[in-house]
């Protein structure tokens, strides 16, 4: 069922306030609708008027001389327009609102029979009041995208026990049951690192089971950057996570019991102040470890092993701390111990399932799986530093007894809310001070609840059950807002998946994600719209539009989009009147049309369903069942003939009976008398009074039908099958050139693959493969020319791959002429319309351009040869960034306008001169009668009207076309120069500088040569490709593709940043003097070697004089031994002979050619360090 959102009206004078004596209306209701201001006594009186109303009969035939009049009796309670206005005015005791009551009557008359009764009036009010309540109490659904499922390969098919979040930088850490720790990036694509917990002295092996014990819980200690991990080996391991390598620092072992759960608290204002670690064990006790200096050190480092791990026995921490002992006194400087019990004495203990510390109350919340004392809130035994002893203070306990115990709980102080989940499938909301009865019991899970989390910002509760189902509960409304079934691969066959002890983790801003674990998989659900790209410009809908149509009776514009939302907008102000979502569930809306009474809206969907709406209140009047699951591309309501004709991918003309207004479900009738002429999908249709209907298909078939006889009137063109040989040749050539011409968007090719539906409203390019006939995108009757049967001119226009064909229905020559409408090749015209006199033709193409053609005297008479010259172009302008899927002419009392809808998620209003009025959905309203409220002279791409005043008029001239052609010519020249590598300067030709080539290539790819601010290659968003009639996509005009362009841009920015830091003036010749071996900075540049000669007049030493040397020469210096010693000291040559290779120190060659001694250090063993 569609969800309707009624938007409050603005104070524009249309919805007048009701203020008169003795009416019971208050001043606060002056801006509300008339029907919203009615009180209970008004409705009671109005009901009596309907019940007691006895209408006169309807005169079908007037009386004559011989026959009495024929009168049709009306059922009691039926009122026509005049009777309704009189009755309501009598009840409200005023005649001031006749005009508004007339519009209200048209809204109530959904069956269009000219009468309303009390049931129709109540239905309208019920929908109105219900949606008002919904708007006042609605809550935002948190999960808008599907869950991202990630397989944890390193778990070796073991379950994940828990997930936590560490800071600086933010990373997710998962712990498997058998001791594998994975560190994840916030996007959860793949684990950055992993480590396997091992005992000291053991070595890693390739066996599946590497660690004999199981992890029971883990907690992050933010102030000291450590992770505490509890295992079934009765120990707690403290890992240091302050660096990229997580290593074991402290090992608290030999505990008396197995630690089953952990919790940690510290003072955020004073991180090094005493902190508390809570340890719940399987014997029902809770151990409290008070770390005195957590940032400095957790434990005393007396028993440090060879691997660097400090081993701390439990008895030194937990036993007899008040007894004098040198070792224990040293331990007291770092950690203090206390203990409390969940169970009462002399009661069989149960393992503590979860524990939580509340600092404000100095109390602890603990839970077990027992039905007796399932959850207990008790104060902590305090330690008095003055007396250096523990003193027990008696506080009141709050004991909660729940059947089947408590599997999980969460507490929020600001909301004063305690939430528990149990195996009885229920989620309970508690006041912490009232343990006898819960505030609310939330039912909906089919199996036991094993995880709950409270989101304070959204005021919602997330619960997770064993069957991998997440439910979202609103705290105030105490109702289920959303149910998400996670499809883990190991749970799709109906088996109950296996979960860890703590399978759910909530990470708030900025990540805003809910992480769920199941077996060796992790599912991530993003909260809100953070996963969707944010748009800086105004949009009408959140997805691509399928069309925008105008209702002249109510002066409103209706838009529909692919997310199955329908919105109604006021033409004169641009304000939103009503929105109803999920019109066709999750199916995309493909076409929309009004009936001839302008009071019913008919929509068609991708799955073949058709629905009839009262678009004023969102009431679904009829549901037309599809003949087969095929997309609906055209709908034609015929009120006089009381039927609805539909066409689409079924290739058939389907008829629905519209005679019974009370029939909700209408079956299709495919017995069209003319048979199935179309051999391929029907893409468009149009109607002309009294009985002409034109249909066109994907294979180019174009037929005109007579609706009275349901037979074909004229077959203008027969469908042409595709040439298989040419198609194969085209595909082969495209595959061979894939690397050079393929451009990708979101990982999907857009140019190299053949188009499944070339008439795409979601893709710019419409280049047809060889051998493929051009499909007909749009057919349009020239209705003022059709009545002239003696004319041999054109009465029908069709758009085929950008060509506008003109057809004659009565002449001997059917095709009168044609011309190509778009500016560039391989484009298409997806929508056309004319003014009421058929003097001007308005076309919109896949480039986002709107053109106005003068067709008053065009093709009004057949000539010997087909007319190939286009009609006079009155004007054109850029309207959208993406293909325009619909354009419609509007004749208003204030002037002539055009409304256009595009795949860029916008619907815009333009004057006939091309002035930009505004975009439906913008914050600022406009007034059609006041041009100062329009966006003109600004355009959708400009914010400063003065700097763009010349372009904001949007009417193109020859200079604009010539400049556009010159830009294209420049692009082609640059592309050629890029291939020939001639973009380098003369000074750099000898060096083959790759950086300069890439820099120039980036400037070309990024569009630096384009000066047009409205260039669609820069402004158009990347749209995801989807397989539908109009394949979703957006052609990129870059040379190398979107991904390569983005990569080159990142490299460019990184290079600029490095050069900014290390200097801009770099001589590339000097840094690349050795070919490919180069260094990018002058800091490591090799200096030139200059030859130097020693002077001959250097003084001689005493040793030289004793050896008989009289003058210093170069040869003598090379042979002379300068070592200290006597004359018996051996020479250098003698010493070299004595030295062997084993006596030489080991040396290694560095990357810069320097010799350095290799330092040999003793091995340092850390078995628990992540590599």
C-alpha cells in the first residue's frame, strides 16, 4: 500500500481561513484546510444531512406531447455539486467558500459520476487524518541500503565472538572463537591485518585449530590504547594497540574462574586517573580491577619474560591485598581489587552473561540466563583511601526476574531506558527503578533475541535474533519501524545459523553503522543516507525521473521517479502538495497519464502492473492486473469508451474494462481484434480524437489503429529485423577496440557494449550497432491537421534515433520528410510536444537541450522528393545535465511555459523564451505572476547572475554554436597530438619527461580546455547502469575513462603537494642524468667530480725527513704509509696480504651506492606481534 504524505499548504490565499460566529473554529486553525477545521459536531450534523437527503430524480429525456419525461431515480444520500455546496454552507453557516467547496467536491468524486455520498466523504477524511497523524509521528527509517556481507577468511570457519572499535585511526577489530584477531578498515572490504593468539613457546602452524582455548569476550581500553581479551584458559590478555603492530604486553593468568564478560570505564576528563575493569565469571561473581595509573602502566613489571610479556599471577592481584607483602605492596601501586556477587549466598551460581558499569550511580548491571535474578542493578563496594580498607555500604538492589533469563541488555542514562532481550522472542523496555513490570513489551521476533542496542540520537532500539533478523523499534511509539533480514550464505537454506556471545555492535557517528556477526561472516548496515552520494544542487526526487505531466484543471504538476514515488506540485508556486511513496512497491514507475476528466492519475510499472489513483489524496481506486510481467510503456484511458488501453514489452495491445467504479481488481483482456502486429517491444503510443491511436516499436514498426473497430488503419512502416551478420561484425570490432574506446562508470561499460534499449532515457549516447534498425522513441499526432482528410500533408510525427520523421495519414505518399534534431551525432529525441495550434514543435534530446521549431508551414503539402531541410529554429537552450525524458507545454493565464523532467533527478519549469523559472523541490517558492521571484537571469549551473548575464538567457545563437564546434575541434587536435607525443615543449624533447606528458594528459582529461560552465561532461553525475527499457548510464567524454581520470587527478594532486614541500624549481635533466635511475629531488643529486692537484711546497713531517724524502709528489703520497709506529711497522701491502675475507666486516650495498656495515643484533622474539 502506498504511503501518502500530505504537505501543509502555504499562506497563499487559496486555502482561506474559516472564522465566523458560533462556528467553533479557533484562530490557530486559520492556515489549515477547510475540512481539517471541521469539529465533531460539524461532522455529526453533516452526516445527518447526507442520511436524510432524498434527491430528485435525474431527467434523462424531457416530456413531450405524447410521452412523459424519463426520470432516473437517485439513491438516497447522493448529492450533486450544487446540493453539496448548499449542504456544507448550511452546516458551516456561511456561503463564503463556494469556490473551495467546488474543488473539494471534485476531490471527493473519485468515480467521476458527478455525485458524492457520505462514504466517499468519510474515506477522504480518513485518508487525510491518517496521513496527518503519520506526518506528525513518523520516524526516519535508519537502514536505506542493503547490508554489506563480508566473509572472514582467517576465521577458518569459526564464529566471531565479538567486534569492537579502536581509535586513532578508527578500525574495527573482530575476535574469532579460536583466537584469530582481524583488524578492519571502516568500509569493511578486507582485513588490513590479522594475528593469531598463541601461548608462549609455541610456533605457528598451518593447522586449522591453532589455539586450544576460546575467546569469551574483549573490550577496548581507550585511555591506555590496549585491548583486554578474556579466554577459557582462565586468563586475561592485554594487547597494546597504540601502533600498527598489536602485541601482547600483559598476561593476567591463573584465575580461579573463567571470565565470561568484560566492561571498562575511565574518566574522560582525566585519562590517567583510576579506571575500572569489570570481569564477570562463570561462578556468578564480578571482579573489579581498579587501575591506579592506567596510562603509565597497568601492572608491575617484575615477571617479564624473554619475549617482553609481563606475566601477572592472579593471586598477586586478587588475594589478600590487605595483607602486608612486598610483592603485593608493589602491585597495589598499580591495581586494586574488589569483588561482588550477582547471586545470593547458598544459591547455585549461574554464569554472568553481560556486565555494565554506571558511573553516575556507582552501580553495576549484570545479567544471567536464569529466570531468578535475571538482571540485577547493585551499587559497588567502595574503597576508602584514608583508612586503606574496604567498607561495605548497604544499598538497595533492583532485581528483575524474567522468564528464560536475559541474553542481552543495553542501558542509556539520558533516555533513562533499560532494554533487555530474551529467548522468549521478546524485547522489553524497562525503567531501571521499576523492576516489577516493563514499560513496554515489543513482539515481532520469531526466535530468541540475542542482541540489543539503543541509538540515542534516533531514539530507536535495534534488536537481533538468532534467525539473522534485525528489527528497528521506535521508543516513543513502541512500534516496529523496519525489519531487515540479513541473507548470510550459511542461513539461506533454513538452517539456524551459529552466533558468537556478542553478535551485534553499534558504531555511532561518523561511521554510523550496525555490525552483525554470524558464523564466519560480518554484515554491515549503514545508518541513514551516509552511504549515498550527497548532491549540492536541488533535486526533485532522490532517483531518476520517469516523467512530469501537467494537470490544467487543478493547475498542478505530477512527477514520478524510479524509486516508486509520486509527487504533486503546485504550478504557480512550486510547492509540494502531496507525496505518496511505494506506489508500486519496489518496482520502478515507467509511465504516467491523466484521464480525460483530469481527476484520475494512472501509473504503470516495470513489472506490468497499472494502478488508478485519486491523486488528490493518494487513494488507489483500481489495480489493473498484468497479463505478463512486462514493462508498461504507454497507457491510454478512454472515458467515453469506458476502457483503458495499455502497451509495453508484452508486444500486445491490452484492454481493461473501466465501466465499474467499484471494481478494485480489473483483469486484462488481450483479445484485440487487430491481432498482434508488433513483433518486438512496443515503446510508445499516442491518441487523437475521435478514434486514431498510433503505436511504435523497438524494431521501427509504426502502426495507426482505429479504436472503434480495433483494426489497423494504416501501417506506415513494417518492423525490420536486425542484420545478424552486421551485428556480429560490429560486436567483433567493438571487442577488439575495447581498450581504446571503453569508458566506465561505476564499473560498467557504456560505449563498447551494444545497447539493450537504444531509446534509453538514462544514457546520453544512442549509437546503434550495425545491422540494428532505429527504434521509435516517440510518436505525436498533429491534432489540428488530422480533421483535414483532403490534405496530403503530415499529420503524425515520430522520433527515431534523433531523426524527426513526418508522416501523412491520407495522402498517397506517406513519408513527407525528415530532419536530424540534435546537435551531435548518435543522440536521440526522447520527448516531443506542440502548442494547441500545432504551430511550434518542442523537442528534448539526450544532451539535455530543448529546441523550439516553427512548423506552422512545414510539411503541410507533399512534394515530389522528401523534405530533408529542418524547419526554422526559433530557439534552444541547455535545460538539464542528462537526457530529458519528458517535456510538456503549459498554457497558463500568466503566459506559456514548458515543464521538463530529466534523469538528473530534476523537473524544471521554463518560459517559452527559455527563462529559468525554477526547479520543483527548491526551497524558495516562486510566483508565476511575478517574474522577480523567478531564478532568471540565473541558470541551474550559475549562482552569480552578473557574471553570467550573457549566458543566462539560454537562447543560443550562431556564435555559441561556432564556439562549441571550435571546442570539439580543439579536443580532436589535442587527442591527435597526444597520440603523437607532440605536446612536449622543445626544451623537454630530449629528456622524454613522463611527468610532463602525464600532466598535460590530465589537463586534457579533466577538461581544462573547455570554457563552457554548463559542460555536461563536468556537471553530469555518474549514474549506475541497470538493465531496463531505458538503460541507466551516463557517457563520459574523457579520453581514458572515469576511473583512470580520477586516478590521474589523485596522482597530480599528490605530486603538487610533494613539490610544494620540497621545492618547485627542479632541474629534471640533472635528476635524470642516468636514464631510468633517477631521484626526484636535488637533495640526493650526485655532484660532479673535479680533479685537484696538491701543491708541491707542503711541509714535511719528521718521519718523512728520516726516510730521506725532500719533496712532496703525488706518486709518493700514494705509496707512503701514514700509519703511526716505528720504522718496523709493516707497509700497507704487507698488511693487506695478512687480512682474509673472514676478518673483514660484513657490508651491504645501499640503494644510493654507499657502503654500510651490517649490524648484527641478538634475536628479539615476540610471538604475538602482527606481521
